[in-house]
């Protein structure tokens, strides 16, 4: 027997601090009274999705991103395979999630990470601790060290699936997808450091995957202007702008989708 479809699924892509735009989209969805039945997220999308389902409001999620001092010297490591120790970010998450598991959230949340030993995508089970799933999913290669859960080594879910629309496509009548990684052109002078080259390679790697996954969306929200912002944005005023870009893009694109959306979910 086929599993009955729920109404609305939401997929949130990876994208570092550009993921703040996800919170802006959620702010618009709340204003429209649109409730999500299932959510899938990778990396930044996993962070935003978990915070939202834990009960944080979109503006509180924006404040959370502002509160994380990404390049604090305490986070850097010489002993692990990354510039920064992924485990050092537990303190930001444990204060919110404590020992909660994915199954404790109010609706299903599907979080992906890359099993580095087996070379395959993993979707975490409901009994997985939220902190573990989020840190594994967002362990951006080359920047953050891989994250271990038990004896298994994980890196960013975006390596294999940066836009997990396929995880919820068959389970929902209507799919909303938010892709915060529109590809931008860069100049030679922009590729001047290990970090900039690593980030650029990752962006190129995920673009084709994102385009394929975008075809599964009934409503695709993709703020093009995000190409003007960095993956590891540190300016708090620019974080506000990213939030507003998510909100305004959702609002503008909804005008074209409203009629079909209402028909689909009734």
C-alpha cells in the first residue's frame, strides 16, 4: 500500500550564512499562514530547519546566526582535518537542543550528511541527537573538521546532496524549495586563498546537483542577489540583508504561485 501524502514539504539547501535567507522565507510563510508538514535540510538548511522546528521564530534564527562567532580563535585546530574543529560549535547548539533527538521535533525533519568512509549519503534516523545530525550535516570540507558520531566520520551533506527535495517529494502533495546557492561569476583576484578556492570548488560542485533537485519543486524560491554575499558572511548588517532577500523573494514569487498553491493543498 502506498503511503498517504501529506500536504506541504519544505526543502532547504546548504549555503553557509546565506542560509539566513531560509529564515526570511519562513517569516513570509508564517505571515501567509502556510504550515509545513515535513522538512528536509542540508548544512545551513539543517541548522535553520532544526531551530525552527524547536520553536525559534525566524527573527530569533537570524539572531542565532549573528551570535555565532565563526572565526573565534578557540575554534581553530591543528590536530584535525580542517581549519576549525566542528566539535567546538557544540556549545552553540547544546544550549538550545540539549539531548533532544530528531524524533522529538513537532514534524519530521530529514537531515543529510556524507558518510566519508563509505562515500554515501546518510539520512539520520529519528533517534539521532539533533546536535549530532546538524554538526555532521554542516561540516563544510576544508573549513571544518569531519564530525564523528560513534565510530562513523561525517562531512557536509552538501557534498552529495545540497538540496534534498527528493527526500520529501514522494511524501507530499506540494514541494516548496529554497535554494540559497545561485552560482556567481568570480574574478581571478577573488581566488587568492585556500579558503576562497575551497569555497569556489564546493559551489561549482553543488550547482549541477541543485539544478537537478530544483525540478522537483512546485514552488522554487531562489534569491539571485545572494550571489553577492559570501558563504561565511560575518557582517551583521549584511546578515539582515540576506534575511530580507529571503523574505522579499518568497513574497514576489508567491504572487505567481498563489492560485496553484491553493488548489494543490486543498
